[in-house]
């Protein structure tokens, strides 16, 4: 029997369906439910991220210093901190030093990580699992603990590395060699430490993407006469491009903000030769107690990193990849 026939009243007319008033509150509750569920995490993020960031920006416009810590008094100075910062040659020297060192660290980390990733695809199952466990263990070490151990390895007098180099008889007697007192040696030791810490994440991430490269594409390239290097360059790298972009921008952000490894190894020395922006900010804010100036440096650093992140997101959108 048709539904309209059942709904007809005695006069033969079909009554209009009542408006779904009862469904509206339920729909509103369903719409607001995700916000209520996310509100605890949102409050935590606001407390530990947004509030400190807002206080940092506010402090950068004041003359907050050591006196303020005891008296609580400070003055609003507007953009004077930024004008003084941009006119400081030490800031620009530190910025150039940071950019160059970041490029060296990112290049070393990504290239070695790509090599380790490709090596994992060529190992048998047992060795692949062994290398993966070793990479995870190295990656899981806290950077402070690993930096302290690294510092002991390079210590003059009793450092294991100095002893090993002395036994090799290649560089002469290196027992009392102080790596932290020579800029080139200090950069080399810190670079080795940071690359060693970064390679596991990059290698495992890239390997996860490399194992998803269609085998038929690789076989087709080989059948066309391409060598293994050409297959990797033309086929594999083309599939790895989004993943490489991801790990590169993450490495830039992490290496740009490196502080623990440099401070624990050389404290920015000798002099200020290894003082990147992180060390320069720490010395300005917590050694010289120019906290307002240090806050201005942090704001500028954050703005630069946001610009890099915007470039990464724009690249993802252009390539059609999901964020």
C-alpha cells in the first residue's frame, strides 16, 4: 500500500510533515561534541605553548633585564630591541654562522640517511632487523646524554678518540688535542654528533617510503637498459621526493635550533666561533641577562622558521601531496 494512502486523513488530504524540531538540538550537540572533546588538549596547548609565546613577544618589546627579576619593574620600549638587534653585527655573524652550519648538518644527515635507507633495502632479513634495532637505539638516546658521552670521547688527555688517533700514528701525538679550542675541529666534532643523532630518523623514514616504490617500475627501468644508479636517480628518487622534502624541512628546523650539543661541547667557543643563534640567544638572555633582547632574538628566529615552514607547505600543495 502506498505511503501517501496511509498518511491521508479522513478528508483525503495528506498532512504536511511536522518540522524536525527535535532533531535540531541533537544535531547541535553532535556538532559541538568534537570541540568539547578537544578542549582539554586545547587548554593544555594554550597553557604550555600559546601563553609562553605571547609572553615572549610581549617581553621582546620591553627592557626586561636582571633588575626586573628582583624588582619586577620594566619599561615598554616598543621596537627598540629589534632596532638594536638588527644593528648588532654579532647577530648577523651568528645568523650567517647558523645558516651555513645548518646547511652542512642537513646535507650530511639527509645524504647519509638516504644511503643507509638504500642499504637496508639490499640487506637480508636478519641483517635488516639488526641494523634497524641499532638505529632505533641510537635515535632513542637523549641528546644531552649522548652529547656528554661525545664530549668525553673527545677530551684531551683521556679521550678515547684522541688515544685511537695517536695509536694510528697518522696525525702525530693527539693525546692532548683539545677539539673545543679549535673552531674547525669543534665544528667537525659537533657536526659528527648531530649527524649521528639525525641519521636514524631520516634513514627509517626514507626506508619506509622506499619500500613502497612499485617494483614493476624498477624492473621496467632495468629492462630498458638503465643501470642501478640511473634506476635510483630516475625512479626511486622521484617517488621519494615528498618524503625527502618532509625530512629536509624537519631537519632544517631541528638543526637550526641546535643548542644542547654545541653548549655542552664547546659553549660557543673558542670565543664565539661556534655560537649559533641558539647559543647567542642563551648568552644574551641568561648570561648577560638582557632578557628583552634575548626575547627579540627568539621572535626573529621563530619568524624565520615559520617562513621555512610556509615554503614547505607551499611545496606540498604544489606537488599535490596531503598535509
